[in-house]
């Protein structure tokens, strides 16, 4: 066999033999993203006092860790911050009708889903936002429809009475800066 024909095949085997599994990020080096208005796709908050930051590790369901939609015509806003490392796969969803630009909004639920938190860790227990007043607020602090940037802060008290342990999940100091 010609060595020139064999060399590319050997190269492929060497490449895959040397490829390692991705190393999960060190939780001690993760920090809360700053409050910015630049569209840099950040998302962070505290869940019962523990830091949650999207853009850590691989994305969830092959979706970018900070993703969503904003319809400038009707104000429909939906966003997800997710993280995936080790055996943890979780996401926070926020949904609101952002009809007046910068301002304070109530969260909304929608047919087929809810705003809230979901996880695939054991024991499996989705926390979710109930469509009840005063359980949380979304504050849009910056909206630039020319550059497609939306930024803001949020907090939520999520309830799931089916959970065996805590039925309340407090999400505080939430912030995001996203280019839609």
C-alpha cells in the first residue's frame, strides 16, 4: 500500500484517539455576569442562594445556553438560560409580554409550557412558575430594537407542591444581556 494513501487514515485515528471528553468548568471560578447593555448573551441568578450562570459547559438540547425570542410587533418575549456539565442539565425560562419597552412586567404562562425552572437531576423535580400575581417580576432595563439588544433583571418564587423536599425555589438577583 502507498504510504501517502495510508497517512490520512492514520491521522484520523490518532486525532480521535487523542480527543478527550470536555472538562466541566470549575464551579469556584464561575462568577455572576455583570449588568450590561451590550448584547453579550449573559444570563445569571441565584437559586436558593446558589449561583446559576448560563454559558457554562455545553448547551442544553443543542440550543445556545442563552436563547429565546422577542417579537417587536406584539412584545412576546421568551428567554432561556441553561447549563450542562457533569450530570447536571437545567434551565431557567422567563416569559412576558414586553409591550412598552423599558419597564416592569409580570411573568406569563403559555399553552404547553411555563416560565420557571426545570432540571434533569435526581430526584427529578421541576420547579415552575404558577400563574399567580406577585410571584416575580421582570424588569427590562435596556431595549435597542435597531441593534436587537434586550437586557434586564428578574426574580421569581417558583412553586411545585409535588416535590418531596422543598416546594419553593427562590430565584433572586437575576440578570441577562441578550442579542435577539
